[in-house]
């Protein structure tokens, strides 16, 4: 990411995150995902596992339905922040376009579901989001920092997994869909990062990100109980020193 990239650039989508969209994670030097086209995933404490990719490609329709819900939720998160901090003009100016973009992604996924005759049905969500939300501190200004970082972590994991699906899905339409979303998803976690850094400073932001990245990793640790429980954020991460979870 260019050093002079600004929040306005990110909000407009004017800046291309290039091949290192997570360079904004500053001093973090966390493991990369070797098989992902997105190198140096610095928000994330560990890459997703081959087991998750295998489950996700085996149940691609389920992941697509879940993906639609995820895009809608990402728009909802941005809107919730705008409602929680209603006088924050900068936040509104940045998150309103982000929410619109997430809804555009939702519509793209919805179109593919409709083309394939797959109904948009409700799916039980994995505990991932609730685990991260529970780690958000309640008092301000910590609540805002944690909320930005949690939103950024979810964007970063989504981006990483969409990158895996874009690269490894046997279905060309899935490759195209996920590949088309990568740049804007990278811009989203870049935007959350810059909001944190601008308001809280790099040192505080990196320290808290390390803690929340550990929570994120814990939320994805373990083995899937049943194949039909696979989701965009279901368990499946590489664990250093003990192989694949
Ligand atoms: Fe999205
Ligand atoms: Fe996003």
C-alpha cells in the first residue's frame, strides 16, 4: 500500500491495494498464507487450513449462500457504527460508501444464486462473529478501537478465504466472483486500519490488534463437526507447530 494513501483515497476506491494490502498492519510480522495469491497476510495470526478450503469447495453452494449473508452483515456493521457515532462526520463519509459497496457485493452474490436456482435461505452462523464481538471492550474510547479492529479482522479473513477460493475453486464462475471482490475487500480492512491508526496511534493499534488477532485465531481453531456446517468463517486454520486443525 502506498505510504501516502489516505482515508479519502480508500473511501473513493482510488487507491489500488496492490499485492500487499495488509502492509498497513505496521510492525506485525505474522505468518503468510503460502498457497494464497495474497502474500503477507499481516492482520491474521495464522492462515486458513487446507481442510477449510477442501470443505468449502466441496460445499460451494452453502458457502455462496453464507457469503451473501456475510456481505449483508458487513454493510450492517458499517451502518451500526454510523448509528452508534451519529455525529462523527468523518466516519459517516467513509463508512457510508463502504456499506453501499458491501450491498453491491451482496447483489452480485444474489445474482449468482438466482442464476443457479439456489434459494437464499437462512443458515446458522458459526460462533466466529459472536466470539469477536464479545472481545470488544465496553467503555469508550476502547470500544471504538476494538470495533474497528474486529471489523477489519473479519474483512481480512474474508479477503484471505475469498483469495483461496478465487485461486482454487474448480468452478470458473466462483473464481470470477471471488476474484472480482478481492481488491475492494482489501481496501475495506485498509480503511479500518487507517481509522485506528489515525485516531489511536500505531503502537496502541498494533498492540490491540495482536490481542484480537489471537481471539480471531481461537475462534477458528478446532475441527468441523459436520461438513454441512462449513461457512465463510467456519473453523479451519493452520496452527504453528501442531499441523492443521
Ligand atoms: Fe464485501
Ligand atoms: Fe468488505
